């Protein structure tokens, strides 16, 4: 497995590949405000052209785009430069999709909405030797993890509560009760 490009004092090069222009613009602006060199792409051709010409340190890929899946781009990006760190971003997070992305060569997987600081933290964590990483002081509660999982499954089912309940293996009314509660604080 090739080593990732080390973090240096030079500007971090980032390519954001997403079909949502507003999200792409905001994220690139946030990266530029933090001293990074950020580029935007919304097609496979633009992404690969930037990967070749700019040789970014990090490529952020949206999972679901019209006529394109971020999963389809991972291996092409790694062929251009295997040292590019690839992080998948998606609002449709699921464990099977995350596993598939990692098998195809993605380095990390973040659920939307992820902000610039969360993404940069993930990049730094990937670029730091595991023995030098600080031990986390907080983790989400089980209630919060359950709530997020339910939300992802419900989104994957297009808001269909009956179908989501069936996939989760619980009664529809139990799912409705869980959904009527406020999300737990971390």
C-alpha cells in the first residue's frame, strides 16, 4: 500500500468532487480560508484532469451524483497517483457502502454534513502514524449512534418507515416512536 503524501508547511492541495455546486463552493472557500489550495469538479473528466494537472494531496468524492458514483472514481484517481488520499463524503452513509469504498481504495469515509475542519482532521489522522495519534477523549453515545443509523437507513429507504422498519428488524410502530424523539446529544 503506497504511503500518503506527508503534511508539510506547503499549501495542502484539495479537489472537491460533488454535484451540489453550493456545497462545493462553500467547502472550497472554507479550505482556502484555512490556507489550502482548493479546486472544484463535478464530472469524472474534470476530476481526473485536476488529479493529473494539480496532483492534489486529497480528493473528496461525493458518493451519489447524477450519472456517476464516487465509487467509480476511486480506482481511476489511484491510477493517476496512488499517494492521493481519497475521502468519500455522503449523505447516504451505510456500512456496506463504506466497506465497498474502502475495498476500492478509498482512505476514509465521512457522512455529510462534514465541515472543512472535520475533513482536515480526518486527513491529518490518516497522515499521522497510529502510535502518535492522541487517544480520543469522547465518543458518541450508543443512543446517538443508533439514532444516526436509523436516519441513514430511513434515507436509504426514501423515507418509507415500513421498509426501514423491516430492514432494521423492528416493528413499524417502534420505529415511529424512536423517530418522534429528539436526537440524543453526543
